[in-house]
């Protein structure tokens, strides 16, 4: 476990417009998509996007391709 500057009990990165939005996710150019919801869409350091898929998995935006639906 570690720490990240800008994230604390009273600080959190500003969030982008995708936070809370539904997205369609695909993997490695494979056909088919699965839907999910963006839990986190950082607009500043550390610039992380986290998506919770409808099948229960949670992944980083860097691990897939996604688009708003």
C-alpha cells in the first residue's frame, strides 16, 4: 500500500464528466462489448479512470477501451 500526493481524507483529484456515466468497454480489439459505470475520472494527478463492469469486475481505463453510451 502507498500514498499519493493530492489524495487524502480531505483532498481528492477533480473529476471529469465521465464520472458516474455508463460506458461500453472492449478488450484487445476483440469483438463484443460489456457495459459498466465510471467510478472515477481524474482530471488531475494521478489521472486514473476506474470502471465497474456490469459483471462485477473493476478495472482501470488503461486496461481496456471504453466509450460513453
